[in-house]
C-alpha cells in the first residue's frame, strides 16, 4: 500500500455535496442505488463530515452521526476509486478518531452488508473495518431490506476511559 502524497485532512466541515456525489459515483459497486447515493451526499451537509484531499481536490469523506456523546456511528465513508488501497481511508479514519476522542467519544460503530450476502466489495469493506480494530457485534437480518443481512461492528476508541 503506497501512501498518497500531499494528503490534506479537514473536518468536520469542508467539501461539498458535489464532491461527495463525485466520490460516490466512482464506486458504483458500493453505491449503485441513486436515491441512496444522493441522500448520502446531502447528509454531508447535515452531519459532521471529514474530508481527505490531494492537491485541493476531495478524494474521500467520512460522515458521522452522534447517538450519544460517547457513542458515534460512521454514517457513510467513501474513498474515490482511483485513490483506494493507498492509505487514504486509514488516515482519514485516524483523523476522525482523534477528533472524536477530543470530544469525549468512547465508541464508534459502523454498519455494513454482512458476510451472509455474497459480495466481494463488501468483503473488502468488512476487512477494512476489522483491520482498523472493529469487532463484530450483531447481524440484523432485515434492517435495511429483507434478504440483505446487515453487520454491526463496534470499536472502543483508543484512549477512551
């Protein structure tokens, strides 16, 4: 994995809906439902969103939702297709963790498609989060829609009491 050059991390403000749409559209195997894609892009303006950029151009974002002051969720995370496997997601996630710790957070969760649904793309997603220290917590058989099992993963933030 080669580290990107000149990676700029910002947030919880930064990019635009258009930046988010461009990044999400580069990932049709993950974000192929247009109505969901548009909602995730709009949510970058509603929820705390962090951005990674190269040479001033947004290449990744992570939107968070606060459930309780100590418990947050990764609402959406995406790294532009041509920037994947270069450490961008890891660096962005680390930046977000530092921000969360500074704001008193102790837990971070994420939901993704569970292993019971055949998808090499979501196998990559699960592997990414597990490599970041997330543990599997629960599978919901019909949270998003019938026939699509959803895996909830959770991470205790380093430094949390």
